[in-house]
C-alpha cells in the first residue's frame, strides 16, 4: 500500500500512489508463486546523486545486489523515522545477510538534507542504509524516475514540510523494480518479502 506522510493528499499524489498500488497484489502473488520475481517496466532508471559521504551515486550502484529504496526527508515527524526504524529491525534480524542488500534513502528535501545532515540523521539507524541527496533538479529526476511524488507544504510558522510518497521500492539485483514494501506491513510480511528478494537474487 502506498500513502503520504500527511493527510492532505492531492490528486497528483493519489495518481502517483495508484501506479504501484495497483501492481501490489500482483507483486504479492509473484512472491508466493513465481520461481523468480518478474520486473515491472516503467519504474526506475537513470539518476545521479551523492551519498551521505559526498561520493557520487547513480543507478549503477544498485546493480549486483537487491535493493530496498525509500524516498523521505530528515525533518519528517513520523513516517520516515518509523519506516527506517522498521528496516533497521529487519536488517538486525538478517545479521550478516544484510550485507547482501542495498538500502537507500533518497531525500525529497535537498534544500535542508545535505550529505552532512543525512549522515547525522542516519547515524540513528542501521549502518547499511545509504542516504542520497543532490541539487533540486537531480532529486526531481530521481523522484520522477521512480514515479514517486514530493511537494513542499508551507507551515504557519514560516517553515515547511514535505508531502511525499512513502513506500519502500523493492529492486532485484539488476536494479529492476519488482515489488513494494511498507512499514505498515506486518513484521511477518516484511520478513517474507525480504527473504523472497534475497532468494530471488541467489536463484537468478
């Protein structure tokens, strides 16, 4: 299921959410019945960002391992830290197998989320998680590439927050989109999806 980090969703947000939400039942069926997870075209592609150590990072960095990819921002009050906390628990359960995964957090708020800010924020979560940022244009490309949604929302105090797609993209070891995960999934469901993603990589 796809959702946004605030309740005042827009038509554009709903459209972006529906793209993958419609595919989710099919993808869940794949998880249980297919020998290999089948990639779905139209989601994912080229992007160019920098990681939280200031190093260049593109879609090619995702090739070789299956990936969990999430869009969010460090000033997010609820959904983002909850999602990263749930991922941290699942990665801890995997132990050394967590090394077989790419875990990527792409900011939708590059104005505030510099590599340094991402490094500070991610220090509270599993060290496998890599934060990505860049210019507003570069981040916009990544958001569009994955058919996600992000919008700045002014606040009464003069600041702002971000509405954004808040689901976890599952990519195979070739960087192809194969499914979705959510922090709203039960722990058992998350474990099953992770295991299927890892087994798929080993089999393919």
